[in-house]
């Protein structure tokens, strides 16, 4: 690129650099971009170049200003890209930490639920076994009574009264104790879940 400067009795050609090296920004880059510009930029001029006239000084000042602005803009873009990369890395790390903490919390909650379900299954299994044992013992006692019924003759006084009492296989105390245990387990599960929900972070 040439600038032709006309003066009375002389013609001067000022040759500007045809190409200026600019850094290429890759959108897929994952690391910070290193700048090749130094903090004190000194534009290069030909060794035999020394502006003498007013026109030469004007164009030399414009070229120096343009190159200085270009270097400053390039450094600014590189700094912005580096800051953006740092922010992205920090944000990705925070998301990974939150995901890991959430997964650990869910794993602990699942283990607690499994333990509680196993305890409830054992409790109801014990009650079922006790019920079957009591029913089998009652059947054996009833069969024994029927086998000896034809040998005994009940003699009752006219002043006596026969009171039939129905006895449950599972006592009232057992039922109340089981309900209290289930209520305590439900309350503990609710408090644990509420504490985990209100815990910050």
C-alpha cells in the first residue's frame, strides 16, 4: 500500500506494511490464549524513514496511532477471552461439586429407606409368625377338648353363670406397641427429610 504525497517540486512515496499479523481466535479453544504483543509496543519503520514535511509527519502520526490502537484492542480481546475461560472453568467445577453432593445425599436417603423397609418387613414377619403359632396352638387345644368331650359330663349349678370371653391372638399391648414404633419411624423419616431439604447448599 503506497501513499503518494505531492509537494511543490518533489514527490514522496510512503510505503505502509502490506499485512499486519493478527491473532486468530478459535471458538473451539478450551485454554487461555497467549498474546504475542508486548506491553510496550514499538511500531517498525524503515531505517531511512524520517518525516520532514508536515504531510509526512501527519501520515506517520496516523500510522502510529492506528498500530497502537490495533495492539491495544488485540490485547483487550485476549484478556476478555482468558477471563471468560476462567469463569467457565469455575462454573463447571461448582456444578460438578453440587452434583456430587446431591448424589451422595440421595444415596444416604436410599440406604435409610432400605433399612426402614427391612425393619418394617421383619416386624410384620414376626407378627405373622406369632399369629400362625397362636392359631395352630388354639387348634391343637380345641382338638384335644373335642377328643375328651364324650367322657366328661358338665354339671352346672343353676346359680352359676357361664361367661364366654373372646381372647385375641395378638394382644392389645402388642398392637399399641407396633403402632407406636411405626409412628416413631415415620416421624424420624419426616424429620430427616425436612432437615435435608432445609440444609443450605
